[in-house]
C-alpha cells in the first residue's frame, strides 16, 4: 500500500474515494480515550477486523485506488499505524491513502459538508463518499453503485445507496444520526426524488403526490430504507457547497437540495450552470476493475484541475439533471452501518453465524489454548490469545493477545485485543474494550467497558456502560 504524504496530490483516476472517519460518539464508551491513547471508531473490530477494513476492501475490489481519509487529528497516529501494519499493507497493496485531519476543537460545528469544503482542494475529480462504518454484504459490490452513476454521465449529479432495514433492527431515536428518512424514488429509472428526515411527514407526502405523481406514476414512498452514507458525486457538487455555506449535512441538507433541482425549474435554472462546470481533471473514464460495465479503452489526463468555483466557458445546461439511487433489498443480503452499540453487536453476531462468508478460522495456536478449554465452532479466537483450563467460549469473538484464566465462561460477547480475564469470571452478552481487565469470579452481563477499564474481583454488574468517570462506585462488591 502506498501511503501518501499530505503534500502529494492523488493521481488521476475515474473516481476518488473520500472516507469520513469521525469520533463515533454513539459508540461510547467503546470510543472513549484511555489515558493518552485515542480509540478511533474506524479501528473498532468486527469479527477481529478493524471496521475500516470493510470499506477499504470494497474500494479495492472495485479498483478505486486513490483514497482521501479524513479523521480527527487525535486519531491520525492510530489509523496511520494500522494502515502501515503488515496485514493492512499486504491486504490493500493497491490503495494510495492520503490521511488528512481536522482539529479536535472543530468537531462541535464541523458538519460533513464543511469537511468537504475544507478538503475540496484534495478532491480532484468525481468522488465516492463512504463512512468508515458501512459493512456491505458480499452480494453488493461497489461497482453496482458506480454503474448507476455511469449510466447517465452527462446528467447524473449524484448517486446514492439506501438499504432495507430488518424489522428486528432497533429504530433509532429522533436525535440519532442513523434516523431512517422518508424517501420517494422511482425504481424504473433508479431516480431518487425526495428525502426527508423530519418527524412530520404527512405534509411532505401530499406535496409529493401533487408534484411528482404525474411524471413518475409508479414512484414509491417508504421509511423502510436507511441511508448508507455512500454517495457517488460529480465533482461540481463541490461548487454548490462553495456557493451555499448554509448546507451543513450531506444527508439532511445537500441530498434533499439536489433532489429538488430535478423538478423545481427556478432552482434548476439557477444551479444548472454551476453543476455543469467542468472541474474534473479528466472526464468520465471507463469503469474500474470489478465493474460489469464494458469499454475498450482507458484514457488519463494530467492537466491541473479547473477552479471549482469559476469557469469562463461553461458547457450548455445539463439535459437530464438527475439524482440516482441504488436500493438494496434485505433478501439480497444484510447491509448495515456499525454506528450504534446495537448495530455493532449485531454485526459481530452476524459474522459468527454458521455459513457466514465472514466466519474465519481461529488464528491462535494450540500451544496457547489449554486442551481442556472448549470453543464453539461459531467463535473466533485471535492471534496469540491464551485460554486456561476448562474455560468455555460460546458464540463470541476473542481478540489478539488476550489472557483468559481458568474456569472462565464467555457467551455471546466481543472481547477486544489485550483483555485480561481472571479465573472463574463469567461474561455474558458483553463488549469488553481493549486492555480491559476483569477480576477473578467477577460476573458481567450485557455490559460495555471503556478501553483500559478494570473490574474488581467478585464484582457483579448487569446492563452497565463502564467508563473511568464512574470507576469507583461500579466495580466493588455486588454492584
């Protein structure tokens, strides 16, 4: 893998990837810092693989090799260390990753649109935005989303990906970033027509009926789909962000705005010339590796990018300005974002199911595992993990370099790297962050620990989120 320095521009390609790796506040205390060590959300393991490995692998399979990874400054060192690691370097050897950071103090006011504005000079052509926590199923290659964008190279402004939500999935609260929107789309033309995250949708449904039904008689209106936060964008979308500083959220502000341009003539007349400006280093190229779209030749250009704001000779207005959409059905495989504690837990459990393509053999050698220890076939044991006599592991993930004592019982849990669990402890339905230490005969049920947390011997805890802020009252006695 080539690791780009901050002053080296990415090379020309059909698409550039932009991965947004934020703090993951909804995953606290798993993402809480421990001492001077940060705990990046992007490195939280799913089935013993850092979650950022999944979008990176998705890009690699599609042949999108230029990656701009944007994260908080405090996370850069840990993320860079992972990318430089032997395993990551060999797995993603074709990727060129440029890590850019923003200051931690900017977080309260820095929306996703603001992040794109700040780093727009690093985005040289049409680009794919991905969150670090999206886990696509094997049945959904990235080329499917890219090809929806390619279908109409002149008029396509953005292509989006929504996935069907399992009825059993937890419905996010109204203030949760994963709130499911009301969307209207036309399946025949794969066109996204309307997106609304507000709680009151009755008026919007009536407006859709009046304005769009005549043109799209088979449009569908639903709240059963979640936004993957995967967007394929025309580079001139950055022009819109420069002209409209009030746009803060890609999901809640930019996407609804672009949808309205398709059927509101006044807005369309105002923004067509800006969206049509030629700001790419190169025009659309044939598809990347892994695509089903065919072409005989591939060309590259080396000229500097035009200004994202001004063009002396704009092209004629777009003939068919459109927002595309890919709707991934649940029956085709479960797609999800690991952006809540429940989603993170469910994804780890999904990967442990028998027949799962993600279920990998345990890597810890027998010399570290006592012969009398019992490990179920739907468990994963990480490299160099040590298991003591008569310890039982069922439907769980145990990370690398863990030390688990004698007569320990672990069921339905995620144990991250370098965790120590002393003799006789019982862990049921828990997530133990890295370097957690559990005392002898302690019992934890449905609890979560901050990295580095220590539970005293004999403690009895249930349904707790354990962080160092409330260390003393929670770890002694019977809890």
